[in-house]
C-alpha cells in the first residue's frame, strides 16, 4: 500500500491569494480583460534594460551570487535614498538587505518576529498575503477594521486589540487594496502605541511613490514610521522596485532595519534565497541612479487612469459605491446589486462578463461585499473593462 505523505500544518493553513487565483481562472476561460492583479502595464524603462545589457556583456560577476545581503553599491544607494526621502539613517553595510522582491522581505520579517501563537495585527481590508505570511510563521492574524468612511487607520481600535501576545502591526501605506493614505497624525499615534506596548511596526512602503492630492495630481510620499529616531528598534521598513520602476518580473526589493534586526533577518534570507538575483540587482541600481522621468511619466499616466476609473464608477453609482483612492492604483468598490459573497460575485463577473476583479473578502472581513479594482492597465483596456462591467450590471442587477 502506498504511503500517504503528510502535508505540514503551516502549508495546510495558507492558500493562494485571490489576486493570483483569478487571473489563473481567467486564463482557462480566455478572452478576459483585467481590473485584477496589481501589475502596471508599463514596460521596464529602456535605460534600465540597456544598463543590464551592458552589464551582461561587461561584468563577469553578473551571473554569479552577489554578497548575501546584496551588492554593496546598491545598498549604499538605497541607504542614501532612505536618508534623503524619509530621514531614515541606516548603515548600508549592516542595516540594508536586498531581497527577492518585497514579498521575500516581508516573509523574512514574519519568520524573524513571529513565533507560534504570536499575534500580528492586520488592518482590514489589508493585503491578503500579509495574513498568509503570518499564518506561515504559525502566528495569528488579528484583523482590526479600518474606518469605513475613508479606510483610515483606527488607532484606538488597534489599541483595544493589543494583547500580551501582540508582536507586530502591519502598516501598508499607501494601502493595498484600499488605495488609502494614512494621515500622519494616525501614523504618529500608532508609533507612540508601539513604543508604549513594545511591538514592531512592519512598514510595507511598496507604493510610497504613488500618492494623489485632492485634485488627482501626484503628491508627496506619506509619512513613514522609520523617519522617527525613537522608532529605531520598533520598525522594519520594506520596499520594492516592482511597481515604481516597472520591474515586477525582476523580483527585487529590500528591507532596512536596525542591525539587531538585520542580523536575524539575514539568517532567513540565507536559508531561503542566499541572495537576490544579481542581474536584478543591476537593474535596481540602474533604476535608482538613472533618470527618474520614467517614474514621473508612470505617475502621470496613473493619475489619468485613476480619474478614468472614478468616472466609470460614478457612472454606475446605482450599483457601486467607493472611497476615492489617495494612493497606489486600487479602489475598493462596494457592490449594491447583490447580497452574495464577494467570491461568488467576482466569479460571475469573470465568467459572464469576462472581466477580472478580485473578491474583497480575500482582504479580510471588512473587505466582504466589495471588489478590488486595479487601474494599472492601459486606458483602452480600462475602457473595455468598464464597458463590459457596466453592461453586465445593467443586465443582472
């Protein structure tokens, strides 16, 4: 009799996120357009591709491992950016680690901070993989609702959720899936609570470059908890090159933290990946040191797509309500035409309208009754998405 091999509890307790599952389902259906996965439509900027091409010809070490925490010159540039943009002063030699995207940096952090049974507070709705990574670390995600009127941070609700098992609070700012940008006063209040209750803020700053003002134009980066010197031992800062520089497929990001944390984080990095791909680190270096007009162009395009998305939803006001996004390229749209659970609604829209959306319930309890819509796609595709979605709700609502 064949032996049945046991699957570990940590794997049985997690699942593939809906942001990945819905495009997989769409691929089987065919002919779909996407408001789903958060991948901007922009190609990798030419100057980055050209810099990597030169390095492939001229740098013999590009096909080999880099130093385990990353190329020294890249860590130096990252440290310079952190100091310039956030006032977060770190030693590039001991307090910056280059990772396989922000996702590896997040998982490294969870496995370093969280023991079995420890609690991590996850604002809800929140990025689905944050909670899955807490579960992978055998911790307990504790969902705390955001303010429903504006998806703002409810620090008093977080205070009420803190227990003697609380080890961390996840702060994703700007937010995925809500498109929120947390007010500086609320972030400062959360930092004060972290110091008072001795927990860590895991600061996911992947979308920090994409903030809108009231008129829908690009605005300054949100306030980072890493900018406060007193938070030195209580914050782990994580970022990515994926969205800002259209490097999603290159899989490169970084983590920055006090040396006490970094020494432990790099143990996980060594066991999981050894180092980030060296070729991708060259791409990241070219991104940071090259011209930044590509970022400005992407921001301007996303501003137009945001306006297009809001206008389309306003045209379906009988069927959807939403909070205007202040950052990232997502909007959480509450549907008014059905009491069905969000996975069922998203599946029907996929199968009947051939439009990919992401069920809001996958982002935590407060996401139920919503669909996350991404406006990262080209304007032509967005127009087709909303044309199909509008026709579908008129017929089925």
